[in-house]
C-alpha cells in the first residue's frame, strides 16, 4: 500500500469502528506508538503491534465514548501523514466526562505504519 492508501484506510477504520482490526493490515510488527504523556502508567512508548493492540484494549476498557470524529488525513511528503481526532466521553472508573482533541502523526516505511505519535 502507498501512503495515501494507508492514510485513507486508517481514517476509514477509525470512522467505522475497526481501528483495532486494521492493526495487522496497516502496522509493521515492530511499530512504535508514542503518547504525549504517560497516561497509562506504563511509559510514553509502546513497542510492537501486539502492545499497541493492548493500548486499544486498555482505552476501550477504561473509557466510554459518546462521540468522536476523525479528520481526513494530512499528507506530509512520502512518508508521513497526520490526522485530527476529537473524542467526547467519560472515564468509566470515575464517571468524569472529557472532551478531547489530539493529533496523530503517522510515519510510514515499506508500506506499513512504523511509528505513531500523539499530541494532545
């Protein structure tokens, strides 16, 4: 897949609630995910597709999403793109509501996402 195909499929998967299923299709086995802060208490970096899948599972288990939108991708050269996420919901444990906006920057090599970085 080329950069545009990967970016379009990542966005479609997020919009259609199949982001976790897209991990095997779009991500390299040794991909790295970097958060802006250590929100989960496990450090900012997550290494490997299986660990990234675990982040998705943690998010789904800890949060109830009541609304979300995903922008179209913003390509940057031949190897990167960015997406803006807007999410509304609540933390299951505390009941605290949130309105969150973040930017995801995705680095692509050899037809796969090799690194994602989140800014919030």
